[in-house]
């Protein structure tokens, strides 16, 4: 049990994450940590593409490949446009609200919590979504945690972008 506690200790998690400045390494770590703390089976993270009015899944453990949905589609689009979280604990009766991402996954969706990722001006720039609570349903405590992780995702993406830009500048200097 102590190994599990130390694995999910927030300060230790932060130290491990900072050593992985690429999105490919960091987002799965963030997702695993958030899923563990909230008690969710799956996680999707979408970022908005303003030029195409799409939400791109930059991380998904329910689907593979470059997944994009219209930014006004499903509960993802609703959470994005209203900049308000959505908790659905009776997904079976509300199946029509889900985007093609959730329809096409091999996951039987029992419940879902979808939270906007907000910038410093409280404008939605993406969404974080947890699927299937391991304790039966999502609640207000889960919502608080996912809001926290949505901010964490935003900050991590900004850090990864800054590191990538710095590395590109340094590689151009070497040429």
C-alpha cells in the first residue's frame, strides 16, 4: 500500500512529470494520476483548433489516432462553449448527447464528467473528460479534482510548447 501512496504523492508526481517535457510522455502521466485520484476508468483530453472549429483529442485512452470533433458536437462541445462542467451519471439514457468519439470507442459508458480547460481569461481552450467512475457515479468532489487537473493540463501544455520552441531555436543556432 505504501508503494501506491508514494506513486501517487503529488510532489513526487510533479518531480517525475517535470522530467518529461514532451506531451507524448506527460499527458499519459497526468491522465493516469487524475484517473487514480478521481476513480475513473478512462480519460480524454481535447484542445480547441480555432481555425477549424474543432476539438482535437491530444490524449485519449478510449480511442486511437487523430480524433477530432466539431466544437459544437456532443457534451464535449457543450462544455467547451458554455465553459461549464457537465456531469452525467445516467449515460445509458442520454446516449444521444455523446460525440462520435464516445460512440466509436469500445467502452461501455456508464457515466462521464466533462470539464472545460480554461485560459487565464476563463475562455475555454479545450476539455478534460473522465469516463466511468469506479465508485459508481461522479460527484462534486470529483468535479473539484478534474477542475484542478484541467488547470494542470493547460499549464503543462504551455510548458511543453515553451520547451519545444526553445529547443527549436537552439537547434537553429547550431546550423
